[in-house]
């Protein structure tokens, strides 16, 4: 997935721009994202944020925007939600580089929201949502595979649940990686809930979402057996084990820089060219499984 980092150095943060740049690069390497650059604002004019939005709005294919936490987008809940909608309308997505709370809305509730006159409204929104979460009611858009019933509960959408089951089967039973699963879905003309093509991020979100085993998670609450499951706990656990094993392997990979990255220009579009890495695996006739890394 093409990734872009954004950092607002005007807010109180545990890291400075240089530390964020290093953290962002390591994050891209770990999750095999294509680093498309950084946008760092050093004052409240937010010119870099405007440049970032102009980029994603003019792009035909989406980006994954990575931020340290939700405060780097906005400390006001209303502004945050509006920004997320604007990003998704541009066929892009945004995620926090926080292993505990990567979902940006969930991450937002871990920090103080609101500023000025919006503080009370932000608190009211949060207060109104929490009682629904306690009883396992759906909040916001449901995950792929589910809809929301008239009573506010998750209900399975058969056509989508078949796709979810297929994704887990390809990953766990056929040892197919995220890129190949993405290609399989798009070649089969299977689309996301919004009717968009699949990408690595959207496939990964399926594989790590515990909603598919009937577990509801919101605001730090965890409610098992909250709704009908699509995936068995055994298959889901195997998927998580395989993901951790692959991350452990990738974390020890050597990061050799592309010396001409950002320097060469595409003759057709005049954009800077970047390096790319692909790992291909296959089985030999004797049953051994081997892999090779291609860089170009």
C-alpha cells in the first residue's frame, strides 16, 4: 500500500519530527508499505496538511495516511470525523501508528477531545455513544460482512460473509499473502462495501478484526459472543499466529536503500520514481518451500 506520513509538531507529542521520520520508515518496512513521503507542519498555518489533502484529492488511486495518533489530525471530534470522511471520499484511508488503538476514532477517545466551544459537544457525543457500546450495539459503519438491523445489532450479509470466509481460507489454508489475496479479489471483480477495489490495508483489516468471531470491541470494552460469528475462533487464531510470524521475520529484514529513489523522474508523468520490493515463494519438486526477494 502507498503510505504517506503526517506529523503536526505544534501539538504536545512524545516524539519530535526526526524521531517520527525514523519511526514512520520502520513502520513502513515492517508492514511492507511503499513510503511515498512525509508531510510535517511546524506551525499552525498547516500548509503541509493542505498540500497532503490536495495530493490525495488529485490522485486516482488511494493512499494510506499514517499519523502517530488522532491529535495530529485534530483534537476536536467534529473536525476529526469530517476529515476522515473527506479522506475516505478520496479513496484513501487513515490509520494511527499505535498498536493498541490503530483505529483513529477509537484512538481519539484515548485523548482529550475538543477545543474552545466544541469541548462540551465532543463530550456529549462520546457520552451518548458509550451506553450503546456497553450493550454491544453497532456504532458507525459495520465491518464488511455485517449490516445493522433495525434494533441496532450486527447481522450477517451472506454475500459479504462468503468473501470474508474466502479471505481467511486463502490466508490460513492456502498460505496466500496479502498482495495475492488482493489480486485474487480484484481479478474476481469482488469489491469492498463501498464498491471500491481491495487493497492490502483493507484485506489486513479483515484478517485482524475480531468482530468476525463475534467479539465486539469499543472504548476499551470487549464483549465476546456479542453477535453471530463468520469465522471460527480456531481459524482466526491461526491467522493471527501467521501474521505475527511473518512480522517477526520481516522485522529482521535488511533495509537496503534505493539510491535513486526520489531522484529519477518518470518521462510520462514527471513524477519521482520509487523503489519497490516483492517477495515470491514457491514449492520445489521435492516439497521444499523457497522464496526470493525482487527489488526494482
